[in-house]
C-alpha cells in the first residue's frame, strides 16, 4: 500500500504510547511484589528502546501494516486480535463498578443479609471472604466452582461487555483520525486522577510501609525465569512491541519523522509513568495492609483478654499477624483493582467520589488500550486486501461485532477462568517469539547495513555500535534464554489456575484439565505458527503480494537533502555486524 497518511502531531503518537505504560502499571501492579530488581528490569527504558527503534523505523519507511514489514507480521496481528478479545472484558468489569459507584452506600462496602427461616443473618460466604472479595467473585463474576463446572450466561456482564465494545467501535470507526481525537481525553484524564490519588495516598497511615515494600529489593527473585518472562512481557505490553500496533500507527507517520526522538521520549515517559504509578499504588496498598494488620492485632488482643481475663501485649511480628504477608497477599491479578482498591476506597471519606474517579480512569485507559490493539489487526486486514471492495468502517464494524460474540465466553460463570487462560497463554510466549523473530529478520535477513542506511536517510545519523550489538546479539540471546528458561520452569511447575473456593472464602490452586492445556497450546500456536509458515511461503514464493501502489520511500531525495554519501563500512562492521565492503 502507499503511504497511509500522517498522524496529525507528534503529541498524538506520544499520548498513545505513554497511556499504554500507565494502563499496564495500574492493571498489573501485583507483579511489583517481586521487588525492585524486577520493577527496574521491565521499566528500564534501555531494555525496550532497542526493540522500539527498529519497529518504528521499518514501519515509517514502508508505510504499511505489520503483515508486510516482517514475516512475523501476521502473527502480530493475530496476537492483537486475541488480546483484544479478552482485554475488553476488563473494561466491562470497570463499567459495572463505575455504574454502582453512584450508589450510597457502595454495594461492596458491607456484606448482604439473607433470611434463613425466620432469622436474618449475614451471608456466610461474605463473612469468610470479606465484602469486597464477595462482591467481586459472587456479585460481579458470578463465578463457578471450577472451569469444568456447568456454565451459564452472566447477563449483567454480557450487557456491560456490549457497551464496552460499542464504545470502542465508536472511537475507532473512522480509523486513526477519530481515535486520535479521543486520545486527548483518554490519555490525559488518567494522569489527573493519578495525581489526585497520589496526594491522597501519601497522606494515608502506613503509606511509607507500602513504599518500603516497593523499593526494598528481593534479589533472589532475579533467579526466577518466570519473573524475567513477566518482565519481558510487560515491556512488550507497555511499548506495544510485537503487537503490530506500533507498526500500524507508525505507518501513518511521514517518512521524515524523527522516530529516534519519539522512541527516546516514549521510553523516558514509560519509565517515569511506571514509577509514579507504582508509588500511588503502593501507598494505598501500605494503608490497606496497615489497617488489616492493626485489625488483626486488635482481634487477637480482644480474644486474649476474654480468654485470660487480662491484657496481652501486641507483638509486631506475631505468628498470625504479619504485615508483610498482608501486603504480599493483598490480591493476585485483576483483584488488584477490584478487591484491594475498593477495600481501601471504602475507608476514604466520600467513598463514592473516589470510586467514580478510579473506575472512570480505568474505563478511559481500557478504551485507549483497545485503540492500538485493534488498529494492529484492522490495518493488517486492510493491507492484505482480503475484502478490497469493503470500506474500512464496515471491516471495523465486523471485527467489533465478531469480537463481542466471541468474548461472550468471558461473560459466563466459568468466564473468569477462561479469561485467565487467555491472559496467561495468548500473549506471553507469542510476544517473546515474535520479538525474537523480528530482531533476527532485521539483523540477519534484511541486514543491519541496509537498516542503518535507512536510519541515516530518515534522520541523518547512523546508529552506533551499541545499538547494532543489541539488535544482532544481545536482544536475540536475551529473549532466547528467557524463552528456554521459562519453558523449563513451566514444565516443572505444571499448568495450574486459581479457583474460587466459596467454603473457604479464598482462591485455591488446581491443575488445569487436559482440554484447557490443549486450548493453551492452540492459543500460543494460533499466532506463532505463522512465523515459520510465512517464512516458508515467502522463501518459495508460494504467494505473490500484490500492491495497488508501491510503498513510497524517497531515498534519493532524502540523501540529497541531508548530503548523505555512501557509507564505507569499517572493520568492526564487516566482521562483527555482517556489513559488505
């Protein structure tokens, strides 16, 4: 295809990338419990920047969607579609909480009452788990005992999911220009809310304990390969790497776009936003854990007084009341937002206001995240010309409609388990393999010499040896080591998932049934299988891509404008990076 047409301003591009970091920071904050080394590992801009640069360069030069830039392009588009299928479910959950945030009192602030015979008592399951946990699992998810259990439609969630997809559709129907306008609100409003929560969080009792837990390292975690896989995955999510959206968005940029400056600014914004969000999250977690710890000590003291008839001194580190366990076990996965934060908000003055702000922020982040994810898939469909006579608006409508009906599997009583299955397997390994293949293709097939020439034509400066070393050696080796170590760890631990036990009021771990493991394998293969398939197809020229208009890259004009002369390769470039003489 020809040049897609420019994004209106650099700020549009930067807002799209910076809000992605914030969305990941809020939704995946439980991963920070692994300690500072982990946090810095996936937030360090130097880790993601070497991978951002080649994607932003190739897409701007080619002005095409992801499927034609690299052999992994179709794999990227499929990962984008798979993630969009389940990701919008989070926004549906947020919509449910947002609507009910206008109630007084908040429905998750107290346990419901039920009538047994002629007596009205507090719901037993809620007593065991707590009101926020009960509301999440029983009222919102209407969760089944296991993934094998008979499933029924959760109509409240199905309606919320319909509204969520309708909102996304209205925002992306006109493509990059319409979503660019919406980004002005959806990317800036969350920062405003975070700042408000920051000043509230640092005034709460115990906030310093939460920050201490965030910034005190747990060095032993560095030897856990799963931590590094999670870290790599967070880099991919925060920057949009290997999704195809980076290539899709960048294909709208003019060829003279200074993608190096964009990548540097986004990387710095990524790091700063991540740390700032972590401080906000852990100040509130510290408050929540402090309240739980003091409540535990009070209950133990009262029990001892009743039993022994005398006061018992409260020990800071007693066998059952331990602050570290309270903050580490606060929540897992999506429970960070829907259990921990709601429990903390319950104790704020004017709780409804804080709840509305928080869930409105999550809704805007959810909408914004789907822009890039869907754009990677839709742009690829358009560029493949599968439906050449169909307008993009119709294709967008069809994608959203199909996505909604498929996503109804998450709006069932077993839906939360299916959601976790998608979340665990449809992106982590595929993104790692896609990024690995991209580095290999650019470094060894396309060639660093041609790639460096492209960069020089576009910005007037050639990349130095450090970046070429990262692209050719450091990046591929690091990703390959993480991939192999993660596979070994996953096989050793087996495939497990968390199940809600209503009798205990907690989540317990169970082994995934064989058919779920088969689905997990299919989720991984559904995208990565296209990497070798497309390489095979292109090598033997089984399919010839036909373009209506050749991709425009004014090499001669750019060389003349920048006074660029043919580069004479050095000894290091020839022997280390494969340059020709």
